[in-house]
């Protein structure tokens, strides 16, 4: 297989699923210092904001631990505006690029170069509400480029990349909340 074929081969993609409440809570507790005990309610709120994504949970907990920031303060700052969310997740509050945001940017670049149809779908989804978008709506908005085989491959690629979730029964696609935030920037 040539180099281009290996890069585009989605069998090498590692799918990272969201953690359940128990796993996410345990991860957060391991990173946060002992004095910053996380209540179950705070943990649930934080995990929901971060869509239970392990890399985002790790990054945010390290961010709070390094700054001695309370979970409630982080949640309040995060919920105040999408600008704050972007600043917190991108690491631009302290002139560094966060691992989570940097990983998303690398993923977007890879998708654009190896699977342009998937990039088109992400772009369309970024203009819509990120939750339960009917698959038919996405395909109708992009009718001139509507190739069923390419669409199926692109959606599968985005699912394996953990950027979207596809509900087969409802035929809806949900864009990860944090991916939606990053694609709108």
C-alpha cells in the first residue's frame, strides 16, 4: 500500500468513546489534588460539559489543579459564554495550546486532506445545532456532492474518529459538543 493509502486507511483510527459517569469521576479524582474533592453533582456537571471525553476531562482537571481552581468556578466560567469555552479548551488563557484542542485541529487537518467529503459534512454540521441532526438534512444541503457511497464512507470515518455519533434507528447524527465549538471558530 502506498503512503497516501496508509494515511487514508481508517482501520488505523483509534476510536475514543466517552467515559461513563463512574470512569470519568474516577479520572477527575485522580488528577485533582486532594483538597479539591469533587462532589458527585459537580462531577456530573463537569462531565456533561465535556461530553465525557477522556482527553478533555484530563486537560480540564490539570488546568484546575495547576491553578488551584475550584470545579464550581471552572464550570461557572465555562458556562458564561462560548468565548470562555474556547479560551478554556484552547489553552489560550495562558498562551499554550491545549492537548485536546490541538488534537482536534490535527484531526480536522487530516480529515480535510484524506477525506474531503467528511470535512464537508463536518462543515455543514457546524452551521447547525450539534444535536440529533437528521442525516437527510445534511445530505440535502449538499445535494450537488451527494454520492451515497462517499457519504457512507465519510460518516463511518467521522464515527471512527469519535467526532460524531450516528443513531441508526433515528437516522440522526450528533456532533460532539466540543467539536461543534471548535469547528465554529
